[in-house]
C-alpha cells in the first residue's frame, strides 16, 4: 500500500514538533526538537498513557476526544515551560513587549502515527480499513483518522496542523533512515507485525504519484506491506494454528501475523501443550483439589462421562485460552536454571500444574522454543524476500543494508534476536559468508514516534 511518505533526508531544517502514536492499548505523545546536523535530535520528551477499555471499545468520537485532551494537556505543559524560560514581561523592553503582543503563536505541527490498516490518499489523509488489536470503536472505519483527530483538537480548544499520517512500521523506517541512510526496511514484531520497505517509483503498478509531487524526491517512496495479512498454503501451520485462528477476533484473516506476533505465540504454544497432555497421560498433572472438583462436576453433569473425566486431569489454567502469555513463553525459552527450576515454578504459578517434573518442563521449553523459532524463521524469510525483490543480492557488489526493527517481541525477547539472525544466515545458503555481514539489524526503540516527527518535519520544511 502506498504511504505518500517522502524518504526522509538525513538533515532537516531545525524545527519543533509534537507526535501522537496510537498503536495499541497504550499510546504515546512526544515532544521533539530536530537539530540541523545529520540525524540530530536535540530534545525529546515522551509520555505514555494507557487507554481504558471503555475508550478503545466505545464510540469513535470519545476515543479521539480522549487523544485530543491528552495531547492538549501535553502541549500546554510544554508551552508553559517554554514561556517560563523567556525574559519576564517586567524585564522586557517596550519594543519586545509590543512585538510579543503582536505575535500569534503558530499552530503546533503534529505527526500522527496510527498503527492500523489505512488506505492513504495523501501524506496526511486516508481512511481506516479495519480495526485490529482489540479496538472496536464505531464511527471510525472508512473515515479519515487525521480529520477525526483535527476535529477533536478543535473541540478541546487546541487546534494543530496534522502534517503526516503514518503507521508504526513506516515510522520505524523513517526514524532509522534519518539516522542511517542505508536503512531499507522497517519491521514491527510486537503485539502485531508488519513491514515496509523503500521502493522505486518506477516499479509501482497500483499507484501513480501526482505529477511534480515533491514527495517523490529521489524517485523512491516507502511501501506499507501489511504483511500480517499474507497467506500461502505452503506456510507451516499445524492443527493448533487452525484453532488459534478460529478463536481469534478475525478468523481467516491476518494469518501470517498469527504465526509471527506476540499476541499469538503464547496461545499457539499453549494449545500444542494441551494436545500433548491429552496424548501423554500424567505428563502435566493438575492440582489434586482441582481434579476432585472437576471430576465431581463431571459425574453430576453427565453421569460419569469418561471424556470429561479425562479432561479434568489437564490443569485448568493450561486448558484456559490466553493463560500462556508471550512474556511467559520468552521467560521459559531463556531458562537455563538447574533442572529448569524457573520453568517449573512458572508451570505452577501460570499454568496450574502440580509438582511438574524436569521432563515436563523440558517438553514445555521445547515447544515454546519451536514456536518462537518458527516465528523468527518466517520473519527472516519475509525480510529476505524483500531484499530479493529489490535486487540487493544481485547488485555488484552488494551494499550494506540496515533493517530497523521495533516491537516488544524483538526488544525484550533476546533469544528471538539470535534466532532471527541465525535464520537469515541459514536462508542465505551458500552466499551467507558473503552477504550476511552486510545485513545490520537495529533495534529502533520508539522509532515510530520519532519517524512521525521526521516525516512531519520533512513535510513542513519542504524537504
């Protein structure tokens, strides 16, 4: 999908910007000052706010009013601090006082990072195609998020100039490219997953840039792949993946994401463990008090139905959807303690197992590792497919390339980074020794918000 985003230069006219980053149930506001030197950020202040569930599932206008109110408070606080740093009115010369009374402060420039599927028709306009990540606010799908935010800012008395609309993946690419001109791909691996890359305008078939559009710059632009929606019958899916999909908010959609992202890694592993528990009797034992209660319920409800009685021996938390989080999966994969003591403690506290054995812990760790490794291998495959598409490996000689990545899975799951690097090296095959050293993976923490600042600055300064 075209993003209308200019490729950010590594040097920009110094400017002050505000950003709003909405990509999940936490959102961020950021105050950034870009400096005159290459990749320079002279000031940055970030505030993170948690959205109440009634906001991200309630009416759309309430969501944008909440965003606007938070942003207004943030901007007002920064303007008050800036005003306090100026010469006090009592100490100003008559000419300074006259100039101050005549000056009208310019509208704050805002970059809006809106990390949902949007079909853009301009750098600062588009329409939401569908909600994901648990959002279900009516009145937003098929409407322009920038227009809705601008209207809400007017309602709260803090109008802003929304100069750029982008998703988190484009933001990560823009932020890292501002710092490193070799950056060609931006990837998010967190609650969800997506990627974007730099493409030649001449290679585009779905979108023709407006004549004379300065966003074309050097003849390239950022393309939002929405790769979470990719599907192929050749993807390595098992029965439990089909169950995860069927139980998800959007069955049959975002199937690649359901194999990669943090929202689904733990659940896929949990369902595989439940299958193992039904086949290997006694491997994962429930607490005795839970077994007695469940067997009594089964006898009362179905006169001793043996299937229900057998199911009662599976720990109830293990059988409960969502009980194995991706954070717990990560902790299990990282466990190197003697006899996997850390894992066994987690199996008791998180999955309700009774005195799990070292063998049981080893099985759980193996499954969690396999699920994470599959995600890393598929991510590697998709990244290399982009590099193959843009001819990187066929260049003579191949140039260094930077891949910017953000998201909780990549940032906090250290073993995942190792798995991804190893998968890329393996999939390069016989050319690995030549090509792998040229690929640099960079964690772009808070890159989505900084990228919004960079693109907004490029838009307002004419770069």
